[in-house]
C-alpha cells in the first residue's frame, strides 16, 4: 500500500472524542437553577466539574458551545439552567447557562457581575 493510499484510509477514521486532558474544565452547582436573571445574586456551592468544547481562550462556555459531564465527551449535560464558575468555590456564579435540545448545547449564557 502506498503512503498516499494509507493516508486516505486514515483520514476517513472518525475520532469522536478529544483526549481528556485537552477538554477545558469549569465548575457548576450540583443541581439545575431557576431563571438565569435571578441566579447571579444567589450564592451556591459550585464544585461539580464540567467539560466543554469552548475555545480555550474563553473563561467560560458560551452560547453555541457543548457541555459534557465527562472528560471523554460521551455524556452531555442535561437540559436546564446551570450556575457556573471558573473555580470550585462557594459564592455567586460567574455565569448562568441554559441547555436545551438534549445534546449539551448552550442556547443562552448570562455573564454575572461578580
């Protein structure tokens, strides 16, 4: 088999997940929360790790990003509103995201003034 044909075969192989060490992490409150506009003022324990496909230069996942419960990316975060932080801590969230559609897709993101 020539190198060109081998390359063509290898390019067609699907790699569904990023390596666990390459997926950005943030933290969330352990349950869903109420309306995003009200949640920025509510202190919560944000200690559940989440993983996303966000641009690594972003602080937090944003509208259009996908959020996962595992580093391998094979479990989506369920639909709902979630209070997020860039660090594991107790306090007001850094942002509140809304996930709809069942595939971990963020359909709305509200930044909180911390």
